[in-house]
């Protein structure tokens, strides 16, 4: 949206609507865990919510290029750049 690229926006929307993708609600439990993660690991709020959701749902692989997530011990982080080396 920042680059005013409707095709890219559409591609992201389609990726989020695919059957392989599950969108989960943000629960009170997730918000409490996110607050703890934010306080302990200094994550930004959206990142803390993302990590807390992954932990809460038993995520087996948290794929990212943001190495900051590696500081969260309960999160099974896979950094793309490290996998592609």
C-alpha cells in the first residue's frame, strides 16, 4: 500500500486467504503473553502478539528474517537467511 502497488496488495490478500493459511483471533491469553514478551524481550507490540500467538497455538516453525525473535526461548524460530546459506 505504501508503494501504491495494487497487484502486490492483491497478492498478499490472496496469500492470506489460501487454505494453507489460518488466521487466528487475538485472545486475552495471547495479549497477556504478548505483554510479557514485550517487557522481557523488548519486542514491538505487533511482533510480541505474533510471537505469543505462535507460542499459544504450539507453532512448530516460526519462519522469519527478523533475528530478534531468536531471543524468545519458547519460539521455534527459523531464520530464512540462515536456511538459504
